[in-house]
């Protein structure tokens, strides 16, 4: 006859703890019989967690049946739950299978009722950890809330089909093509995630290739890809004369941006996400090189920029600060506002963007010089998957880029190049060759 466990009081149960091996100090899990119901145990783990366990025979098995954590489940409650489970077993009910069946029912209900709104929120929450820019989460949420949620928000994702996608895209496909295509791609991603997790099994009605491309005209055919407004190459010298006459940090920041062919956020940062711009510690005055850290680069790779004589003079005029100080701070000494350079261009009565000067630089390099395209592409820190260009990217071509940027400086300031543009700057060695 099995030994009947002593019926412990609540105070005695409270005092139960795990055991320590006196020989080696190892802490071990312990299961204490608490009495009142045969097979009722309190499991105490080395971490201090406590769990009620019922050991009961079901058919030819004697599994552990969890009854909940202690002290959330009191001793009295644990005994009541244990009695209920044992009563079910006596009536031929397997409590473990009953629990599994309940879980399956709840999962089936969740699968059948998961709405697009809930799926969108969960997907964005999950993907936000991968977004490079915190603004992406807001952009995803705003675009889907504006265009998709009114039509799909309360619909179970398993029921979404082509007619529902058309309700979203039809009103905006030809009038807001770029936005419409982004919304479509985001819906496709969310529904794809739903399929992977078993919330839907039908074909993804938001995919483009082989599906919506048969329904809508291509975005590229509706509207050419927009570019940042750029200054024509021939107007560059005149613009720089005007810019050089202007005082203030914004003017110097724009001059630095133009002469280095850099992106706006690489120079002045992004105040919206507290991303700093260029600091003094990034400038090697001796070697005349600016090293842009990977976290501020679109390619997420460190970028080295050779600095010309004019840029060096510009930096000296700013007065060197502490290593972590911004070279081009805003009025309060922190990151300037995002319209810092835009406002300057408006005051200069120029209908161009700061980013557009990169296009002006590229047009100049392509049309007015014989430098290999790879040199100007590296100067712009453009990412290219082509194997040949990738090889050049690894070498950085820093010496050839220094020549290129010196010619760009001369053109911007004087309207001419130092070197004869009829000569090709070879990319295999430092010599110039005549075509």
C-alpha cells in the first residue's frame, strides 16, 4: 500500500525550498508531496520558481500534469484542481488531451478571425527591429492606415482576395503610383507572413509578378521615376560664386556637401532621428581624408572621402573643435533642422535640392571628363553588385578619386578642369593614357 504523504499546512508549504548538495554546493530541483490529494507535488527549481504538479495514472501512463504556479495558485486551490483532474480521469477523460484540444480550438479560432489590422500591427512590430531608420515604422503604419485599413482592416486575412486588393489600389494606382506600389508591396509582405504562419492558404493577391502585373499597368510606364531637382552643370560655377559670398554655417555646410559630393544626412545628420552629422573626429587633417562611419552611410559601409584644398580651407575657417563636436551645428549647437540647407537654397532663389548636387556632379563627371565611371560611382558611394565594380569598390581608388574631386573643385570654382579632359584616367595604374 503506497505511503500516505503528510498533509502540509500553507505555512509549511511556504517554507519549502530547493536542496543544496553539501559536497559540491550544487542546487537541485526538488518535488515535495504536500498531502491532501495523492500525487500532488510542489516542484521547486534552482531558480526559485515553484510549480504545482499532479502525478496521476492515465491508462498505462503516469505523466506530470501541471496545475499552475505557486503562490499564484494557493495550496487549497491546488488541492481542489487536483481533485477535479482525478475525477475526470475516473470518468475516462484524459485531462492532457482535453487541454491540447482546447489549445487547438483556440488556435483555430485565432486563425479564422485574425484581421488584417491585427496582422499589420504584429508584422510591423516584428519587422521594426530590422528597420534601419525609425521613420520606416511610421511610414509603414501611416500608408497602410490611410489606404489599406479602410478596406481591409476588419477582414480576416484568410478571406482577402483580388477584389479586396483592387478596392485599395484602384483609386490611387494612376494618380499616386509610387505610393500605391509601396502600399501594394507592404500588403504583399503582410499576407505572405500570414501564409507562413498558417493564417491563410490562398495565393497572395497582392503580389506583382505573374498576378497584379496582369491587372495594372507597370508603375514605370505610368510615371517615370522622380529625381531630385538638380542644378544644370553649366550653372555650377555661377552658383558657387554666389554661395561663397554668403556667410553662415548653412552656406559652409552646403559648400562642403557639394565639394565632397556627399549626401545631406552624411553632412548635417538627421535631427528627426537624432543622427549626428560630420564631426571633427571623422576628419584626418594630415591626410586630408574624411571617414564617414558606416551607420551614417546608405550602404552601411565606411566611406572615405578625399578632401580638396578648398575643403581644407573651409574646415580651417570653421575653427577646429573637440573630436565629438559637430562641424556644422544648428543654432542650438545640436543637429540642424532637416530644412537647414533647403531654406538656404530658397533664400538663394534656387529651385533645386541639396541632394540634387550629387546628380550635377555625376553629369559633370560623365559629360565633361574622361574618368572611368567606376571612379565617380565610388565618389558617390553608390552600391553596385556588378563583380568588376565590386572589385574597384574594395580598392576604393582613393588616389584617382582625389584627382577627380580636385577637378570637380576647379570646375565649381572656375568653370574649368585642371587636367585635359581629352585624356583618360586609367583605373589600373596612376598613369594617364591618351585615347
